[in-house]
C-alpha cells in the first residue's frame, strides 16, 4: 500500500511539473512580429529624431538596415517588398556615416524603375502591416 501511495504521489508531482512547465514558455515571435517590432522601433526613432542632426538620422537608418538584414523576411511579405527591403538595406549600407539626408535622398536616383517599384512595395507592406492600428504591438 505504501508503494501505491508513493507511486501515486510521484505521478501527481510529475503531472503538475509537466503541466506547469508547458504553460510558462511564451511562444517565439513570428518573423512578421520580429520585423514589425524592429520597423516600429525605427519609425518611432525617426519621429523622435525628426529635428536632429543628419548624423543622428543616418545612424538610425543604418542601425535599422543592419537589424533588418539579420531578420528573416516575413512570409506575408511579397517578393517585390522583400526585394525592396533588400534594396533599401543595400542602399543604406553604402551611405557614409557623415552623409546628409539630402545625400541619402540622392542615392535613390541611382535606382532602376523596378527597384523603385519594389521599394514602394516594401514601404506599403511595412506601413500597412506594422504601423496600422489593427496590428497588435509586441
């Protein structure tokens, strides 16, 4: 009888441990959630830094480009938007740290019409998916 109570106690303790352990783990963020969190952070920095010196704004762009380059593009992002994001990352990576905003804007003149179309797709995606009021914040 003592063995049965011990076995029952061990089973109950094991069930409680398994039940508690599974509920504590938070699900990993999706690629879209990770991308949108990074994009929203960049967007908020851009709004806050609107009157800052060019070096601060360019540094923020470069920071987001580096972060975005390390993320997996969301499955919900179209191939054109993915290409636009990559074009933006590549464009910003080549910007000197001491560049002015005007110099950054001039770089877009070197893009092909297709790349500009892809950039537009990226901007539309990021604004609609990451900045809309319907998007839950992470």
